């Protein structure tokens, strides 16, 4: 079953490469970008809930901090109860981000295995700016872009007043940049594309949340 997923990933990439060839831009890099967009569209209903919850948690952070300061030492159980009540009142699910990540992991692993022994139809079209997509990026351009785009997307929903979140804001991009430097460049390109599309989606979600807040305030 797993091999079928990996083979299916290769087949989809080759099909998208065929599409790029048909429109006059034969490129496996473009095929991977198109694959990313398709996956983001398929996952959007789940991602939308995740993004809204993350933005709302960022918005509620000052109130949650007040609750923590008030109850943390004297009544931790009541603190948790109050925080959960606040999440419920604002229709926020703290676990909303887990499902898209869990779904994403098999896709990343399957893509990684697919690219390791990829049978390119035309090897000359398997390069991006001279970087061979089936090998690690010797220029470190894609790993740097992976780290930068991860930072950009994470910053859009991070509460920098929370020291833990602030630490993760810098740690996660560095870790993902390092991982991107050790895997086939095609996977790093996928991650960069995934972050860019995700940042665009998050921007629009943030605008919707702000518009809703404005509408509530006016009423």
C-alpha cells in the first residue's frame, strides 16, 4: 500500500510534467509547484480551520496570559477550565493544527522516497537554476528559502509575547532549513512552495478574522 502511494506520487509528478510540457514550459520544478498547489487546495478545508484557530489564539493570547497569572499558582485546574471556556466561547480548537500536519507527513515521506529514485522522462528538465531536483542543493538556496518562508508563515500567527512561541518562531525555521539541506532539492522546493501558498492563505484568513472583529465592534 505504501509503495502504491510512492508510485502514485511519481505518476502524478510525471503527469504534471506532461502538462508543463504541453503548455510549452517543460519543467519538473513547475510540476512540483503545481503538485503543491493541488495538495494545498485539497487540504484547504482543514487548513482553513487550523489557520483561523491559530489567528484567534494569537488574538486571545493577552487574555489567556491574564488567566494564567491569576490562577496558575493557586488553582491550576481552574486555570485550565477558564482557558478552555474562553476557547469554546470564541469557537477555537487548540488541536485544530494537528490533523493537517498528520496528513502532511505521509505526503512528505512519499515525495521524499519518490524523488530518491525518480525516473525522469527528460533529465535535462529536472533542474531548477542548475540544481538537480533528485539531489541535495549544493548552493543552499532552497534550504535558505525553506527557512525564510517557514519564518514568514509562522510569524503571521505567533504571539511574540509568549516566550515559548517566540523561541519556536526562530527554532522551527532553522530546523526545517537544516532538514531541507539534507533531502532532495525537489522536496525542499515543495516545502518552499507549500509555505508560500500557505502564507497567502493565512493572509486572507487574517483579513477575514479582522473584518469579522470590525463588524462585531461596529454592531
